[in-house]
């Protein structure tokens, strides 16, 4: 990794992803491990005219220490800076830079749920304000040993993977992402003119309506990297069976070989080769038995699973469906504390049909 790449990254996040404007208030959340990138974003945001840049940098096991030691009153107290940012700031950058991806393992489920309930109105502000871009947000990754180990890579290899997926080795990363936007726009335009979508692959034959819903061109502005097109299916329209060929990860738990059977939008049956008990628990949560998202991954710079959904859901030649919370900006109406993306490979005979016409085969769009 070179300092030049860090500067490229910061400039891309500030000027392309967040589009920081004069007078904007910017909130950056990360960990102490991401200090090199935070420092450069701080510089770039003020150079772009920001009136205020606030940072929240977590130390090792901060969340675990809080959940284990805080009083009930503290657990039920909203964090002031984060709440203010979600309510009034213009830009929000969340840089993932974990110390330990399992550091919250074994914490009290009851106390964690109490904290989730406290944060629910703050998250509601987040979803509403990001839906109409009053809050311009971006989620990105800073390479750390923990993430590299999870991906099965050395830190050096993982850095190259992350920065390559973000197109930071291009002479002009912003121009590269604008090209992605242009390429995906024709796909989005076609899908938005259709009303019925069908995914077909080994173990999968599932269809849904998108009538009145909007397909979104995910071009790196809300996630970096990106490279996907997505929508929220009409909630009661989903019919059929879907098998997810990639392992499904949620809250640090890995579930393999998931098959879901759906009738009138409601998941009636589910099974997993591994992790059945966890799947059973998730489907007891309100809203989890309906789909909140349907998407197609289009980032062909990502060709391997790294157990990080920010990257895995963008794998070129894959589709994913998410159970639970819908996206307001797509017209989705399902509400849930869960949003779990599940991915399947489409490169081996997979097809996507739109209004009865094949538009995608073997991991590539035909339109």
C-alpha cells in the first residue's frame, strides 16, 4: 500500500461518493485502525468546503465493553453524536476497519436487543434521510488483519483486492466509476420498463413483480466498492424456490446450503446444510420471512467470496436476495430489524427473465 493510494481513496470518497459541498456537515465513523484514511478524508472534506467534520473512532472491543458493563439506563440512552449526525448532518461515511470480527461473540442477546431497540428511531432517521439523499452516505472498507484473515488472504493480498475492487489503481478512479454508472444505466432502464422478473439456476426458480418499484443503479456512491443493480420486489408477489450456492453470513454466523420456498411473498419453508438452528431463530424475527431486496452483482473485479457482504454481494455473475428490511428508495414496504443478503452463482447456466424474455445468461447481461 502506498500513501498515493490512500489519497486516491480519500478523494474518491469525498468528491465522488459523498459529493461534499461547501457548508456540509460530515460525520466519519470507523476504528482507530483506519486513521490513515480518516486523516486524508478529513483533509479532503475541509478542502471541499465542509463547515464541520466530526469523527467517531472506536477502540478495540468498545461495543463489547459497553454491552457487558453499561447499566440498563445507559443501554437505553441514545448516543448523542451519532443521533445528531443521522438527524441533521449532510454526509455520513462509515469506514469498516475491524480489530476482531468476532469480538461481540457471546454477549448477552437480551442486552444487545435492548440496545437495538434504543437505536431503532435513530436508524429510522438514517433510512428515511438516505432514501431521499438528504443524508449522503457511503460504506467502505479499510484493510485490516481481521478482514484479511476472514477472506483467507495475507494483508498485502487483501489490500490489493480491496483497492482493486474500488478501482484505485486507475489513473482516474472517479472516471472509472462514472463509466460503471453509464454501463449499468442501460440495464436499469431496461429493468424499470419491465414488471416481472424470474431467476433460474441450479436449485432456483423464483419470480416476483417489480410493478411500481424502482431498480437502482448502484454505482459506488452509497457503497465503495459497488457494482450492482437492485430493487425491492412487491412483497406478496414472490413465488418459487431459491437455493443460495454461496455461504450466507449474518451477525458473524455462517450458514451453508440455504434453500427457501416462497408462496405469495411469504417464506413458508427453509433449510440449510449447516446452521439450521440459526436460520430458525432469524425467521422468528418480525418481517424476516419476506424479501426486502432483489439484485444482480456486476463487479467483475470481484471474483471470489471474502465473507464480507460489502464485496460478496457485488460478485460479477451473481444474484442475491435479501430477507427483511426493504429499501425505501425502491418503493419497498417491508420492515424488519433484519436485512440479510444471500447470494447465488449464475455463471453456470443461470438465467434472468424479464417479462418472459431472457435478458441474462451465464453471469452476463444480454441487453
